[in-house]
């Protein structure tokens, strides 16, 4: 839960929305990441697993957000910051 607290605090500070996913709820996620929890993606790119470095998260979230496209899913992760739309 330390990673989630870091994620929650950092995203709140930066005004970035995020969501947590339970990898055990989907077989594909469980198969790919069960040994790597917590897994963090930023803008659909893997940032970290096993632990979350706050400085790395802040740096990733400080980069310009990529253009938004409609997709049929979200990358596998237990916690994924998503930038808020203005």
C-alpha cells in the first residue's frame, strides 16, 4: 500500500487522475504481472514494478501528455495515472 499512497499523494499534488486495477480480476493481467505487484503505468508506458519511486513518477507526470486516442482497453497495471483533460 506504500506505492498507492505515493501515487495518490503525487497525483493529487499534480492534478492528475489515476485509477487502480486488481490484476487478479483478469487472467491476462494475473499471468503477466502477478509476480510484479505493484505495477505502475504512466500514459500507457510501464514506469515501475515492485516499488514506486516518487521522483520518477513526478518526472514522468511532468512530461507533456501524449495525444488522446480512444482505445478498447487500458494497459495492464494495478495503478495507472491518467492525465486529466482540461
